[in-house]
C-alpha cells in the first residue's frame, strides 16, 4: 500500500513538472516557430499516460493482490452489490 501511495505522489510530481516544462522549456529550446506541434506531442503523451493510469493502477493492484477494506459508509452498498439481487432490483422487478 505505501508503494502505491508513493507511486501516485511521484506521478503527480512528474505531471506538474511536465506542465512547467511545456510552458517554458519548449519555447526556450525550440523557439516559438514550432511550439504548436511540439506542445501537442508533449501534451498528447501526457494525456495518453493519464488515460491509461487507472487501468495500470488496477492491473498493478491485481498483480500484487492488493485489496483495501471498504470504508464503513459504503459497506451497505458493497453488500448489496455482491448479493444475488440488490435492494434496488427487488424494488424495480417485484412481481
């Protein structure tokens, strides 16, 4: 669990650094002439990584068999989710 928290913090630090990099370093290094394509390439890669992060986190949690306990306010939802017929279904499809 501490490993996953550390990875999440590290990912946020990298994302924040890339925001600053995109704003300043692209124009400093390559000038304003090609800012559009270079900025698009950099932000595109960041967005792809952000889109894949939830899947990668779930895959990592499954690989290391990590499971967090359900917080008390949500235990009733979890129990109804795992029951054969949830309370909502029984109300909607009652004969």
